[in-house]
C-alpha cells in the first residue's frame, strides 16, 4: 500500500525546514519529507512499503534547517501486515488477544476436570488452580479493553478533551 502523510508544523514550516522520520523495529525505515506549501509530505510507494516488515516500531521525527536539528515527536507505531499478501494461516490477533483466547480455552477445558493434580507411576501432573486462571483472564480482559479504548482515543476509558491556549 502507498504511504502518504502530510504533517503541519507551524514552528518548523516547509520549505525552510525539512523533516526526517526514523522508524526502528523489525527493520529500519528512514523517510525524508518534501515541501507541500508550508506543510511536510512523507511518501513511499507501494513497491517500497511492500518490503517493510510488519510489527511494532519506535519512531522519531526530526526537523532540520541545515544547521539546527530538533526532535519534534517520538513514540510507537504498528505496521500491519498486508492482508492481501497473507496466506490462509494468517493470525491477525495481537499478543493480548492470543493469550486471552488461550486462557479462556484452558478454563473451558478445565470445567469438566475435577482433579487439580494426580500421580501415575511416579509421574505427576499439577494444573494451575482455576482461581489463578480466572484472575489471569480478568487481567488480560482489562488489558484488551484498555487497548480498545486507546484505539478510540480514550486513554482511561473515557474521552479526554484538551485545549491548548
């Protein structure tokens, strides 16, 4: 997929300032902006982005006028896999969803098992107590809910409005 992002930075207007985007994670991706009026334009063709490895990346955006360099923003971003190129065995769940599904599967399987441990021919098996699994499930459910809230812009589960003056 083609990547295109327009960045407006009144303190660092184009064309006097140029932005550089550095992403580090499963790969190294460097982009330099071009001027789009007073804004900055980052672009990468579909042929270029096809080589980007999916995964979590840390990023930093720096502004430079040739003499001075300023860090403008930093954070994390997720580069998603290209679903059109993914095989039939693709699992799009993130870590939290995979673990939560596994815990819930174990709880379901344990619903009909009475014994927590047993020994046969000097070999023993001990299962995680059901109460521990339920606590773990609740923790991962809360983490999943927090992720969903962050995706919707609600860091604490509710919208937070900010006004800068």
